[in-house]
C-alpha cells in the first residue's frame, strides 16, 4: 500500500483492460472494445466511464473465497477491482514459477471478468502493500554484488525482464482490447482496468531511465494500446520524480483521505498531456495499517464517506484502498521503519485495514451499510449505480476451548525440523538469505569459553529478534538455559550468568525474521545476524546455521485424544501485562521454544464454519491448522488476540492445531475458538 501521507509514490503502468461481457459484440459479430482517456475523462466502448474501484488482493484471500469477496465488492457498488501482483509469491526461488492455489492469478482475473468487473493490475516489480520486501523475492538480497533495487541497475533489470517475460504473456489475453477485464496496468498490476508500473516511485527516487525501461518492457509484451500509469502522492515533488508523460504514461495520484481532492487533481493535470488527465485517486484510503504494539487503526465512517462523495459526485474516479483487506497468512507480512532502520515495526497478521468488507467478509458495519453515511450509499447517490441486495454474512463457529499438549522442545527435535544438508558452516554468521532460509527462523550455534561469574554478549545488528540459550558443550542441547532476548528495536548487550562448565559453553541464538521492510530507504532488509557476535569483546567464530522447516510438524506428535471444552465464553484466560518484564520474570518463559498440539472435532460438513483462534494467555509464535500456516500471534504485544481461520481450511471430523510457541504457553494450555475478531490484547490494554 502506498500513501501520500507518507509521500509514497508509485509508478504504475495503467494497462487499458476491461471486462468483457457476453453482450460485448456488435451486430456484425465484430467486437468494439476500447478503453481510453480523452477530454480529461475515461471512456469505455464509446461512452464516458467513471472508475469506482477497490483493492481486493487475491493473495490475501483463500481461493475458495475469491468469488465471495468479489461479489461483496460488487454489491458495494464497485465496477473495478485493483490488485497487486507480488513477485515473491510467483517466483519463490530463481526460475521456479508458481501459479497455483493462492498464486493462480489467471483464475482470479477470469473470475472478475465473469462477474462483469474491470481490473486494474499492479504488476510491480515493487508493490509496497505491507507485503514482505514490497513484493520482491528475498533471494534478490543474496546476489553478489548487491543489486540496486528499484533502479536502472542492469543486473536488477535483467531479473525484472525474466519475471515479466513469464507474467505479462499470461496477462495479455486478459486485456480489455482482447476481450478481457484489464483496462490499465501499473507496476502494481491492475487487471481489467489499467496496468501500473512500479509504485509511488516519486517518493523513493527520480531514476527516469529505470521507469522508461519498465515502460518499454511492458509494451514489448502487451503492445502500444495498453494504458500504463504511475501513482504518486499529490505533491509537486513526488509527481515530478515519479511521472513520465514523455512515455505516454498516465499519472494518477493518491492523498490522505479528507484532503481537498480538486486542487490535487488540478496539479495532476500538469503531469499529463492536455486532455489526458482524468481525475483519479488510485488509492482512496478507507482505513489504515497497524503494527504490533499499536492500538488497532480505525477511521470514521462518516468522514470517509464524505471524502469519497467529494470525488465521485463531481465525476472524479477513485479506487478504495482497501475495499477488502484480507490476511497476511504465513510469513508474508511486511514492516516499516522510522528515521533509522532500528526503528522497526512489523505489520499484524490481520490486514483488516478497517475496510468496508472486513477480514472475514463481514459487511454489517457503518462503512459498508450505514443508514446515512456509508460508502455504498455514496456510490449509489453519486453514480446512479443501483443498490444491490446486501450479501449475507458467512457463518462463523464458536468451537470452544481446546486443550493442547506439549509435543516437544525445539532443541529435542532439531534433527527432525532441520535438513542436515541445508546446515551452513561459516567462520562468521551468515544472513538468512545467504543460508537459503528466506522466511521464518534460523538457529545459530557457536561456542565460547566462559570465564568469571558472567559474560557479556553483544550482537550489534540482528534482524529481527534473537532468543539466546546456553548450555555446557558436553551436555549438547540438554539442560540449555534461556539467557534473554536481543531485539532489533531495542538492541542492548546481554549479561549471561556463567554455567561453570568443565568444557566450553554452547551458544544457541534463535533468530526470527518478523517480516521485511516494504517501504522506504531501508527496504534492502536482510535478515538474521548481520554483524559479528562478541562475547566480552572477543569475536566468536566457527558458526553453524540451522534453517528450521515446519513441513514436518504434522508428523511429530503422537496423536492425542480430542480435548474440547464448551461454554468457552465463561473461561477467559488472563493475558500477561508488561510484555517483556513479565515474560522474563515468569518461570515458563525460560522453557524456550516448544511445540504444542491440540485437536477439535466438527460433527458434519454443515458445521464447518469460519472461526477465530484466540491466543489470550500465550506469548508469541506461529500457528498451523491442518498443516496450513494461519500466521503469527503475539498477544503479549497486541493488539491482535485472535487469528482468522477460514472454513475451507477446516473439515468435518478431526482438526489439528499445531503451535510453535517461542516463550511459554497459556498456563492452562488452552486456545479458544471463537466467532469474532479481537484486537484488545497488549501490555497497554
């Protein structure tokens, strides 16, 4: 996502693609499909057209719910869907292409077409979007010499060309002029509408040669009839840096919701050819993002509706960011920094965004259906779009409390969740990217000679969070003790009490990649230990790096009897207060990373429903339901208490929940499967 409030700019290739309907042919059987800009307005098939769009990201929605979310967007009054295309989802390893399941973008676009919606496709290569590394594959960070991302660096551009040579031929048949839904393209690819190139580049740099190369590449595969566009904040500086009218690329704008849009639209005209500046905000913010440790972001429905009315009722066009936010499943959430890269803030697993269509599809909220001030009514009033019937909410299930049992400590099963051939050995610590561990966790091991009553451990640069354990080397991983945590945002030396070992002391450092920075100058965000490690001022050497894989978690446990408790609402487990101090003081915190498993039973297919897993009383970790990674939990930090579990992940009969808890479980070893989301956790709640 990009915001003018943050001076984000996107370079977008608006690709003129529109949705073809079954009636889009002329009397003589020849199609007459065309999407263009003239007289400072959009035109479609000979008639003036107003874009009323919304971002709905296919990769944040389980595919079984794509149609449901698009229908809800259509009932809101939208005629256009906008979505990013994250490179890292489709090329997880070099030359390894993925277009199945969550990554089946062609099916998603065709579904939008079937529902008679246009598409604005934001193809990147950089997308921002609160998505890990702004959509770039993390293996780009392992290339030497280092690539210059978002630049005319030839090595970087050659990899972009390789990626687009696979992606854009898949997109071409879906362009509006070819009978499909795409009307515009940008580097944030938007289907059925426009193709966007790059994303808010004007807030990042002014490398016009880079943007020009992206335009040439897009047109090589898509032809000269596509509308390419850039999106930048509505200021002179960002538009000057990010727009390229000389390449016949349409400049769209974004700005803070509530800003007077029309002076910004007049400024927009200065960066488009005469008559080619249809007023369009490509990101009209319906809400905002939230980081761990913050209160959940919300915005007022009435003021949001009023701001949209100021645009639509004067024939401006707008794309809601977001119409539906969805979920950052797995390890794909992004992060932000402040003035310094140590001012690190990771995004929540939930990407609800306070959008009119909630994370779980709910539309019973003031932004969607308020009686007086809703986005749906504003769209109807300003555009004449008929008010469609409100969609029914998807049923949600309260399956109650589920008892979990400890399966193993991380150190007890290290040989089972780490493939020996993937263990790296190096004189100095390697980054995660150098070790081939692109997401999740990496365990570092070395030894030192403990002298005196305690030793001082220093890791000047660790991304993002390191848990430190020690044991006497003759004991191996047995009897290891938790020594403390070093965090990127509060990095301080750690005092480690002496173990009085007769041999060397073993040092284990478990580093969590909490999500790569997706915006700003610190986007080249490698993970792991990125500096030397010193003990009492002496550099430690001879390191082993163990990449953790969770693929085998489902076969680790001896299956336990199902233990399920009803009437869960009367059995709330209290959350810890101060996230760091109480964790450090608690006895179970010293247990270190452990794996827990629980089972719950659903009687029939009719009882399989959406649910949320409440982690109140737990600390920090990752959860898996039926081998699906539903994301990170961190109720000790908050504000998110519960993770969304879509019904298609569940099944009639036995369902298995596996939790990788980094510090210590709920004292009662229970989780609660509830009907509603909860954003009231955290030390300040």
